[in-house]
């Protein structure tokens, strides 16, 4: 089961290490992690995605909640959350036809094309991890030269 965890943490050196160390020491894996300062610069928001059964996810939340530098831990409901990831692909181009096809694929996924060269094209895609994976599968036959991903950023929708 995939889980999105949202943490409000004190914005100070070493907090990222403490959180990742907790995962490592208990043999949990982090699928993605993103961190950024909040409007109050004393705090940062950390978004972590991970996999595990219900018991494992509950254990992760409990362990994180015990940590002194963590102000709040929330497990976000995937259906009530807006979550996106930024991904940049460099894709091999063999000819003009390949370039046109990659452009069409990028457009279909709401991507932006950057840095068009004779032998490669760069595509920026902001989407859910599933959509990024689907695009990656379509682009794979062309040859993915390089990829950079940011990790998931997420906010829960208002209940009102």
C-alpha cells in the first residue's frame, strides 16, 4: 500500500537526517521525499511517500510522531489530496519523426518540451507518479538518456 505522509518539522540542521535515519533504522523504505520552508521560516513541510502494509504505515507514523523536532505528522488520504511530482526526461531522438512523436506525447501529458537538439529532446512533466510512469513507459522505446525527479509534493483538500 502506498502512503503519503505530511510532516511539519522544525526548520533546523539535521532534521532530514533524523527522519531518514528513523526509516533506515527500522528497515522502512522512502519512495520519495521533498522538503521546503513554510510561510513561517521556523518550520518546514516534509512530504514522504512510502510503501508498506497498514501495520507498517501506522508504525512509521507513530515513530515519527514521537520525534521531538516533528511538530505534526499526517497520513494524507490519496482521494482527498492534490499531489504532484516534477520530472524532467532527456529522450533520445533518431530523426525528425521521433521528435514530432515525442512532442505529441509530451502535449498529451501536459508536458513542456525544452532543449531540442539533433540527438535528444528534454521534456518537463508535472503529474502524479502514475502518470509519470505511464509517460516513461511510452518514452522508453525511444531511449531515455537521463531523468531527474523531485519527489511528491502534496496538500490535502479542504473539508469545507
